[in-house]
């Protein structure tokens, strides 16, 4: 999910929208060094759904099915 002031959120799904996602590693983005950049799974889910995404829809169906079978 990409959030930018004044623009609608961009919801990207892992396994489906990979070519549209940032190619940098988390360390390369320097977000690991930026205080306040972390987010909990619960807070991410809230923001995801607030911006129009369904519960756990940020993973392609093939990933959702793999995790449900474990």
C-alpha cells in the first residue's frame, strides 16, 4: 500500500502486482532507520481496509490458500 497526501491510496497485492512494487529492499529504502516508520499488522489491516482493501487481500489468492492449508 502506498499512501501519499492528496492522492488516493494505491493498494498493491503481493503475487499479482509485483512489477508495480518498489524494487528496493527494506534496508535500501532506509525505512528501518526512520523512527515511526514501523507499523503493526493490526494497524496495517485497519489502514488497508479503510482505503478499500478487503481483509487479508494484500496477498494473491495462491498465497492465501497455501497458508490456510497449513
